C-alpha cells in the first residue's frame, strides 16, 4: 500500500492549532492513521494530538448542539540559538515572533453536523541566512456529517501549507512514518479529502463505502527522501448482522500510490477480506479475519508483485477493572508479510488509567523486533502525571523497515487558582531493522513552562526548551530556546 504523502487569506482553527491526520501506514489492509499537531512553545506530553475536526460523540466531547463561533489569538516571542538543529552548532541566533489567528464554526442539528476550522500565523522570523515575514502556515479543515434514521454521510476536507522547519519532529513522526525523523526544511502542501457513506445501520445487512484522496507536495527541499506523493483509496464493506452476538463482514479495498521519487514508483494494492465478530460469552469477544492482498509495484527498474494471504484474530476479555486482549495478525505490503503477536491490558485506576501492550513482530525483510505501547495517567489534587510509550515497525517511503520508538513524560503542578508549572520530556529514536543500514536518528526535547491566567480571558505562558539531535555519521546538534506566549479564545453562540 502506498504512503500518503502562497500566501493566502488566513482561516483558523478553534483554540490552539492542531493538525489533522495526513498519513497512513504502507502495510496492506485496513489501518488507522495517526494524528499530529503544530510545533508550539509549550511543553509537550507525548500524547497523541486531538484531530482538528472531531465528529460529535455520545460523551459530549464533540461539537455541541446549535451554532457556535470560536475565535482565538495567541502571540509568541521566541529566541533559539540553533533553531534548525544544525549538526555541530548553528550559524547564529533565531528570533521568531508568531501571532496565531484562529477561527472555528460549528453548526449541529439532529440531522447534520458542520464544522469549519482554519488558522494562519502572522510571522516575523529572522533565521540565519534569511528572514520570513507575512502570513504563514494557512490551514483549513471542514467536516460535514449528515445523519438519517438508517444512513450516514461523512465528508472531510483538509489543506495545509507549512514551512517544515516550524514543525515539531515528534508530531511529524506520529503522523508520517514515510519521512521518519527527517527535519530538513522546505515547504509542504498536503491537500486531502474523503467521502464515507454508510447505509443499513440498523438493518441485518448494511454497506459502507469510503473514498479518500491525499497528496504530499514538497518544494524547496534538498533531501532526496522528501518527494511528492499521491494516494487514492477506495474501500467497500458489507456488514451482515446474523444475530445479537454475531456480525460478519466482507471487505474489498483498492489503493493507488504514485511518487515522484528517484524510481518513479507507481503502486497498486488490492485487498479482499472476510471477517466475523462474535460474543463468545457476556465478557469474551472474538474477532477474526482472513483475506488476500495483491501488491503490484511499477518503477523504472521493472514490475514487482507481492501476493498472498493475510489474516488476524483477537480476543478481548472484559474484567471488573478493564480488559485483557490478545491478538495475532499477518499483513502484507510491497516488502512481503509481517507477523505480529501482542497482548494488552486496559486498567481503570482510582485516580487515573493504564493502557499497555507488548508484542513481537517479524517481517519477510529485517530482524524480529519488540513492539509496545503504554499510556499511563495519574491525577492528584494538585498534580498530573502522564507517561506515553510507542514502539512500532513500519515500511517507509523508500521501502526500508524502520523501528520507531517514542517516549513522553509530563508533570503538571497547580500552584494556585491562576498559575501552574509544567515539565515535559519527549524522546524518539528511528532504527533500521532491515538490510539497508539507514542511519539511526535520535531526538530529545525537554521543556519547562510557567503559566498564569492574567485575566478571566488572557493566559501568559513562559518557558525554556532544550533540544538535541543525533544521527549516524553526523555531528551532534543541540539548541536552547526561551519563549513567552500570550493568548486567549473567544466563544459565542449567536
């Protein structure tokens, strides 16, 4: 399966800027993409970012009924002694003045949900060798969901044009395995849109059609790993509800991926699968699937095929304080198959939660690796702790098998009713577990902040960030930055 891969009138998103999903794994079959966010000046926790446009939810966390307008403004002044993390040291100090402007509109009725989020940055930045000024980083996101008694239509759209130098590499890693921890500059445009139609939601037989288009367009880049890509995906699924405890499904998918890389990759992936979900007992659920994936890759070097069976099986046991899971899957992409066995535990705690998974994975190409994830949170009277770990293997945009490990740790302490301090640590490492000897890249980000509510609406945050970057064959890079942010959000319902 392929990889997802000016100045205009600004439009803005609600509250602090967030990036939506823009990339998916190159593994064959159905997969869920990750999320990402803009590089800001505050401490990051290592947690996945919230999508910029979220559908309504039963828990009430989505847009609320009625019409609401949100406007935000956030001004940040920042000084960094090696903003580009140049190996061996930078050429001078970078000064940045950013004013983030945001606008959001949501209209929610019983029949439909419409959210429009957009943002832009009025920027003046003096970087050694050049100066940026004007409107930068325009982002636009739209979501439309129309519901009827037995069907649902979902439309999404996204556009972003961003200077990659201003992206948080930890978020780039979460959203875009194709480029791993590449932090070179340049400009990225990534328009995407999708259509999903579901019918027969309450019938014994239901259908789902999902169409997606995504692009990655680079300019002013020098790294050969950064190149334009286009991904078109179409999937169709039939759901058969045999009874209250058993549901079957039949799925077909097609993905067309093209890249302007050195070999002009044109890849077509076709997936077929049948699966079933069944409640074995009141607390034990089984999900099993078997399918076939066909991958045809056409390059200037010729045509390569990779075909064969895929499958997955998982058991979920509900217990008094959470769930216990076990799963096995075999996926397939242009490099062959990948087998993964994992076990997980979801645990509700008196003052927090714990979600953990550990497993092992082995592909047709590369060594066996341990995969894992951990999300732990603890809420005390005045303190909040979070720990996040993710260790996963995937195929990047030049067909290398990469093991990515990210770790996030954060602590927040409430001083009084109007002020708090936060400390955040992020660490990431990218390793080649195949035969291609891609460089090992490691990033570290340590940020400390102090925030104070100046008035009922305005909040000031100041802090310091220390970053490091190491890469095989290059000198180490490090930087120290200080920043000050002042911002607020306005919300009203006409």
